[in-house]
C-alpha cells in the first residue's frame, strides 16, 4: 500500500542501521539483493533484510518528521514496542522478537527497530484461495487470540504510554474528538456534519459507562496483520494502534454490526463471547463510527490518489449513523 507516511531510506543508511543493530560483519557491502521492501503495510515502511550470516530480519521505520500524521498515530512506534513487550510478558500469543530499537535519530530522521522475520503467508493475501472451512478456522483462532490479548490489564484507559483517563467514557470521547479535530484541521468532508457526529456520540455516551476495567485492546488485528503457515496463525504483526480500553472495540467484532466487514460468527465463537446486550450493541456501533471516521480522514493525511477507500468509508459512516438512530434489538 502506498502512503506518504512511508519513510524510505537509501541503501547506505540501511547498511548503517544493520551495522548498528547486528555489527559490521553482518552487513553486505555490495549489491542490493539483500534488501527488499515489504509492501503489505499501510503506515510504516518495512524492509526484509538478509544478514551475511543468512538470517532474515525485518526493519521497520517510523514516518518522517515532516509528514503530519493523525493525532492518535503520534508515537506509534513506541506504542508498538510497548505492545510487543506486554504481549510477550503476559500471553503466549506469537509475535516477532525485537532485536534492536533506535530512537536517537542519529542514523535516520525517525525511530526504527529490527525484529525477527516470520516466514509465513499474510492471511489477507491468501484468504481468497482458502475454503470456507479454512477461513472459518482462522477466524475462530483469531477470536481466541484476541481474547487472550484482552486479558492484559491496564491501570487507566487510553494510550499504552499514557496519558490515561479514569473512565472509558472520557477516553473514548477524547479519541473521537481528536479524530474530528484532525478532520476539521485538514478540511476533510464528511457525509454528515462534524457537529452532528459530536451530538450523536454524546447522545449514546452513557453506554460507555458499563466498561470499568481497562484492558489491552490490539484493535488493528485484522487478517492483514496475521501470518499463517500450515493451517496455523504463527504470528500477529503491526501493534502500533494498541491501547487500554473496551475489548468489544476489537476489529474482529466490527462485522457484528456491519455485514460490509464480513461475518463475525466464527470470530465471536472463537472469542467465546455470549450474545450482545442492547448496551453492548450500542457501544459496538459507536466503535464502527470511530473506525469509519479514521478510514475517511486518513485518506487525506496519507495523500491517497484514488477515492476508493474514502467512498467506501463514507458509506460505512452513513450506515452506522443510521443504525445509531435506531434502537438495537
């Protein structure tokens, strides 16, 4: 996926990064066949690098400082490193090992880190080649993994590194307001007015008070961030959007209130979630609203040249606004 947030670096800079992380003996001093860009990501640039020892690693580089990112994306790489630490310490969910992280900006103009390379297929890439039974099995496994991630406790609601809020209502309302502020600042046109969105969220904010325990929420755990091999999920990647909040905000639940995102049945079965209450359905609709806003507004920040994502997300926003005008049943 192309985006102006991808901070590509010249080959010599990449060699310097490898030397800093693994030592000069691991650096190839000629040719460029030891490095290639991984294209599946949407935000950070990532390279697969072959060391002289034969090992393969992944280098991930944060956006350049001159590119404006959305408010919730600031410090995303630090969030990912903290998320990886938490997942490794508190769960058995498979994630890459972090080999080296550099936040000095001495080699390039942004944070970067190296991690182990996962030799597997991206689930989103191969999904169309799978049978319905195979897709269901992966979705069910994804539900179980998500539930395990949600067992990680937090001390406050909001970003992993803070600042946190004492209530989920305050944290979520801040998340929505930051998004709307980003959109207004950049003049992003929404299919509904900014004031109308604020009023709609406020009208349903009471449903957020039911959430009293901050829990680790991966949030961006969709098939594109799952690596699979031989019928198993062998790793999940891209953790920069994690936060402490309501587990019901996880991406796997999105389709429960919008068939445009697929079918959530297998995911929910794997997660082990009972049927949603009326209040939970209202919250899930608020979370779909939040997701639609992100998908609309980020197209401007990432300078998309096509309108496919914008048009699709605008339709999802209209759909969710209409649902929030109804009573869940």
